[in-house]
C-alpha cells in the first residue's frame, strides 16, 4: 500500500499538461531511404489515443527520452503503463520495458502527445511536431536497466536510418518548469552505446 501510494505521488506530474492539441501542418520531410535495413524487433501495442494523424510526411530531427511507470497495479508492467497513458490521453511513439522489449505505440509519422508545452534550446516550441518520443519504464527510486539502454540505442540508431536526427534530449530539458524525467538517466552511457553499435554495424558491411 505504501509503495503504491508513493508511486502515485511520483507519477501524477508525468501526465499533466501533455495532452495539449497542436496543429497538424504538413512540412518538408527529411526521410532517408533504407530499403535494405532489417526491421528492429518490437511488439505492436498501437494506441488509439494521444495521437494526431499528420498530413503528408512529418519533418523530424529530435528524439525525446522520457521515463514513466504506472500508478495502478504493477508499476513496471507495460500494459499498465499503456492504460495510464490512455487515461490521460497521452502517448509516446515507443515504450521500452525493463527487460529491453520495445513496444510500438504510434507510427513515427503521427504526432504523438508526449512532450506537452515544450521548447527547444534553439527556441522552437511545440516539440511534439518535430520529434519522436520514447518512454523507458522506470521511476525516481530506480535506474534504467542495461537492457533498456541497449534497446534505446538500437532504436535511436534505427530511427536515424529514416530521419536526420540532430537532437536527443530529455523531457526535462524541453519542459524544465514542469518535468524532471528521464529519472536517473545517464546520457553519456547512451552516447557510448550509440557509437559502439554504429561502428559494430559499419564493421559488418
């Protein structure tokens, strides 16, 4: 009971303010052709909430890293996290479980409501418009698992085969007055994995 209550207090702020509607305007797209790439293994858990269909191809140059957990039932159960997103009408494009399993929640071309009121360091606002959101299941009292870091790096490198990704940011970087996630996340470790995986893949070509 005490643990469940603690998780509820920690998580409530994750979802408030993220469901703001944004105009789905068509923009010039930057998508890379990669017909030979093998699909990254993942589980489809497509949301019918928290998304807007985009007219034309969306221009994406940013990945936003989040952390979240459920305040109902087992906090680290992916389906429970999905149901919390549904309750608050928000979603990311991807969700990564503690075991490293990647769940696809929305098509990359969809505008997913994961960032809420947000602003990049370069001054651009409404970050949902030009970003892909990735949630790691975690809490303030835990750390992302090694499996999650590896899966996240693979996913971002996979996304880079389709989009010219220039920025990888945490939620708190674009909404500092509202958000504190990704909790206990090491961006240096992610950077090392991104480079290691990239070079390993190049070596096999």
